C-alpha cells in the first residue's frame, strides 16, 4: 500500500488534469498524451452516449481525434476526490470551449468522472465517464431525453 494523497497532491493532480483537458480541446494530442497515461483495458463512456468503448492502447485513437476539437480552452471545477490504496476517483466539471469540426467556438462543458490506478508510482486512467448534463434540466426535459 502506498502513502495516501495529501491535499497538495490532489491540487497538483487537478492542475495536471486541467492542463490535459486544455491540451485536448486545443487539439494538442501529444501534450495530452504526455499528461494522461491510459491503462490497458481503459474504458470510456463518451459524452455523446452509447456503449462503453474499451481500448487496449488509447494513444492511436486520441491522435486520430486531433482535428475534431480545436482552438479551445478548459478550466476544471473540482467536485470531489476519493482515494484509497492504489485507486483515485476524481469528479469534476470540465468548463471548456472550442471549435468542433470547424464550427464556431462553443461551450463544450462536461460533467466528468475519472478513475485512476497507481501502477509503479504512476497514475493511469482506467475509466472516464463524461456527459453534457452540466446545467439542471426540468423533469419534463429529463423524461423527454429518456424516452428517446
């Protein structure tokens, strides 16, 4: 078992995650991959819905998405962090914007949960869940969305 994370460790971790999110929405996938290490068998629940994606090696699919979002920026709103043993769960809101496939700059904010596992003193992203439900919606709107 490793030493638990201190508040300073968590702050540093969040700063690194914020830098990674910013790199992603700028289309700087090499910087993103320098900052985020994906575990083998990484799972992704993407913000546009659908089944979980499973990835043995995430780097190639990240690089392939380089032109999808461009010229963006991101600021993380840290919601909560839970850690135990070699596991870290971070809930946050990625307040971000960018241009999607050449469209005008737009809000791309997401609610995000990351699960990390420490492997040889390095944190690897095991799972990411993201959804665009940042703003509160009415019960009628929620029901309409669920009826789709």
